[in-house]
C-alpha cells in the first residue's frame, strides 16, 4: 500500500476525539471493541486506538538492541467509525459542547458529564 494523501492540508478538520478518550469501534473488523485513543491525526481524519485494528509488521533486527520478528501493533482507524464512551454513564455517546466556568468543554449528550476532566 502507498502512503495516504492528506485530506486536510491546513488541518481545518475538527475531530471530536482527544488522546486518552475511551472509544467504541462502530465499523470494520474490530466492530464492537473498546479501547483508549493513543493519538489523533486530524489531517488524515484517523485515530490510533489501543488494541484495535491490530496489524502484523515483519521487522528486521537493527543491531543488537532491537529484536526482529513479527510485531503486532495497532493501525489507524477513521474517526467516523469511532464513538466516544462517557466515563460517567459508561455508554457510547455523541459529543456536545457547553460552557463551564468560562471555558468550552466537551460533554456527554445523555448525562451531561464533561469528557475533558475525566483524564
């Protein structure tokens, strides 16, 4: 596979996920699995989730410090296939934005608990 082109060169796409969020996978071979977001790439609209969409990479040993072999690692998933799980009610939820103490925060649509303070 070749390198994927950047969809948003200026990174104007606003992602509803942040690093450390617990998410539920909605589509693909990891459908129904939950995991924590390891990193988010807003230009490619993708996020890497711990333990989800695992791929096998065949790696050569580089010197004596690194071991070679088959290494399992998570591959990025499109953000449209991920839904944030609320830490308060433990349900997958859509993200709403509200203002608390003069700051805009992300919140759960079901119970209203903030998603940003739970990390």
